[in-house]
C-alpha cells in the first residue's frame, strides 16, 4: 500500500482502501462490501461491516472481524486494528499520520475543504411577500438559504440566487390605492417605512368600503398593465426592496437587489406556460379552470388533486408562476441543481410543481431538484412567534432586541474593550445568536425562540463558539508569533483535537449534500468542546518546546477552523471579545 494515494486530508479514504483490501483478502467473494466506517468514541475509527457480513455468511461476526483484522497489517497510516464488542473493528491511526494530515490542512488556505465538480445551482430563498415589512416568518428561509449558498459557493459551485418575492396580487391593490390618495394630498408616502404604509392602507381598507372597492379595481388595473398603476406599483416595490436590503445588510445576508426575480417577473410568460402544458396534453379544463393532475397526488377519497394553472376567472396564481419560474431556471439560467428553501407547509405544492416540470420535460434526469423544508419559529407559548398585538414580529424589531440584549452580555464579558469595539461585537453576537439558534436545530422541526438560551456563553450557541474563537486568538496574540511547530500528538487530548479538526472537510461535504446546516453547527460545537478539554489538560504558553510549538499550531488551526465554519453559516468571528 503506497502512501502516494493517502494524500486526502480526511483519513477516511485511506482507511476505506485498507478495509476493502483486507476484506478482499479474507473473503474474496465479498470484496465489494461497504466497510461502514465512522468516527467512534471507542477508537479513532470503527468499521461495522463484520456484523452484516457475518449474517450473510452465517458466521460469527467476531470471527469475521478477526479474519479481516488479521489482514490489516500496521503501516504508515494504521497503527493497530482490533476486534471489539459483537464484531466491531477498531482502528487506531498512527500519530505521525494524523500530524501529517494536520500539517497539510494548515498549509491549505481552504483548510482541506475540497472543491466539488462545479454545478450551476439555483437557490430560491428568503422570498418574502413584500406588501409589508419583513417579519419572523421570513427568518428561516433567509438564514438557512444564505448558509446553504455560502457552503455551496465554497465548494466551487456557480450559485444563482433567486429571491422569488411576492410582489403581485391583491395586497398591492390596497397599497397602490392608498399611495394614489396620498399623492393627491401631496403626502410623502414613498419614503415612509413600508410597515406604516401597509397598516394605514389596511386600516382604510377595513373602515372604508368605497376605498376597498377602489383597491380591488386597482388589482385589475395592475394585471391589465395600466401604466399609471404600474408606476405606483414600481414605487411600492422599490420601497419594499430597499427595506429588504436593509434587513439583509443587518443580518449579513448575501442577497442583493439584482437577485430579485419576484412573482411579477413571470407575469408575461404565464399564458404561454399554460399553452405549452395544454399542447403537451398535461393541462385540461376542469370545473371552469385549467388544471394539471400529476399522477401520484390524490386526496382522501383517492380523487386526483389538481394543480390549478388558470383559475375560473381567467387569472393565474402562485402555481403557474412557480411553473414559469422553474422553466426559466432550467432553460435560461441553465440550472443543474435547483434548491428551494421554502417552509414545510408548501411541500405538496412544490412536489406537484416539480412533478409537472418533469412531465413537461423541463426537468430532465440531468437536473436535480430539491425542496429544503423547515419548521416554524415558536414563541414561549409554543405558538407562532407574534408581537403583543398578535402581528408577526417584524425582523427589524427582532434584530434591535438581539443587539440590545447582546450589549448587556458582552459588557459583562468584555468590559475592558472600548465602547466602539464593544458595540461592534454586540451587533455580531446578537445577529449571530439569532442565526445560529435557527441553523443549529434540525431544520425540519419547529423550535422555540429563547433569548436566554441563544445568548448564553455555554452550550451549542453562537456566543460560545465566537468566544472560543476569540479566546484562542487572544492566546495566539500573547504567544507573540512564536513559530508554531509541526504538531506532535502525545497526550490523548491532543490526539482527540487533531482527529476532530480533520473532520472539517467531510463535514462541509456532508452538510452540502444533505443541505442540513445543523451538521456544521454540531461539528463546530464538538470541536470547541474538544478544544476546551485539550486546553484544560495541556498548557500551551507555559509548555516547553517542542510541545509549545505543537500546541500553538493546534490552537491556530482550531481558530481558523472555527472562523471558517462560522463564516459558512454567515456568522462573524471577532478577533476579540
Ligand atoms: N412568497 C412565498 C411565501 O411567502 C414563498 C416563495 C417561495 N418560493 C417559491 N418559488 N414558491 O410563502
């Protein structure tokens, strides 16, 4: 076994090759068996294949494990293989090998995060309905989507962000009619906050039937392309996008106005999309509407569920817009992978849109389409998070409160910093806490929004990770650039930290594949706790060489790994806290 092909920073491929060769030597006819290798608390790595193999061969798994283990000769990668439990093969790596991989990781500006074969990935995320200001209901798509975009971009993919804002339909009639009224009186509604604008329009709509009627007529005017109405609409959209941009900026979200391709974007294309579906024999009249009935979607009584592509009144809705967007993304944006970061309640809708896209031939086998669903943000009462008056909580208020609360906790931790530095850190901690709380929970589940927990300096939180990073940076500053030597992994805590660091690359790959940011959070938390255990038992600055240089190298690599991981989640890692 030559060392030439053991050059991955991740030790797994080298171990896999050895397991496969040993399995082939012991059981030639079972050569292709997956070794089921994973990191383990009981050894560096563990292979579980003997259990399945034993069942298939009708042999005692321990014997099978022993037979494979015998063929695993120690070499420059593997120090030892032993059988444990009912037939696990425990693998111990040579410390020099781990150290070599760590040195390679440290020498790599990408820290061993491998580039994937680049694909054009269209990511649909954030997508607020913009008649009112952004609220907590828009948080998850925005935060999760941006983390996924950062991650995929880091792997070298071409990312096309698509902000499919809800910028069309009935709420705009109300807003535009209100704007038209204000213009008549010389008001300056155009520069006002969108929320205030919406509330005023809404109040008028509820109180004044004549206004409500005019608002309805406005929608018809908009849809028929009336120029004066379109001008008002553009004004509203401009205010909306400016508002969203300010929220994105405060949250450190990478969406730009150029990424907006809202529902209105597809308006012109809708008749043509329906015509194409009809021509392909996919859409047909049903109860006065035109519908697609993709196979496999049935209601409670087994009746086919329609995807309505043209309503009875001749209008087009959300589904038709999504079909037009899908076609555009594949045909014009050349998407090879499509990622929709949209709440779980829209699972059926998107599945039907995707099924229709396949039937229409827009999605071929060469295109991967994924819905990334997520649960809700709940208040302490386990209901959707709301303001006291029962409105969805505006994101601007949420961010204000996060920063205000972070200022208090940061003042306790970093009292000696100057006020300006401290308030920058508080902003980073407050925003980081909100984002991390969202990203670290399994996205499919609902989670309870809990200020105290997300701002705690212990546990799986942003402040904990940010502080761990800042503390290492401060230690490195104290070392005053003392040359960090090659790692020597003598103590078990050094070895554990070294092995953990090597998991960065595989974690990025797994997170990008599963589109589950909580995997990255879990890794960072594990890394930070492994570092703490190391730091508690291995003195750094007071150690003698070569341990000192080695430990400084481990510290430095840990700090870089934490910063990179947080950056992939869209969270800042200040140098000091
Ligand atoms: N605006 C929609 C909403 O707030 C989300 C849009 C998601 N993207 C899509 N292509 N349907 O529910």
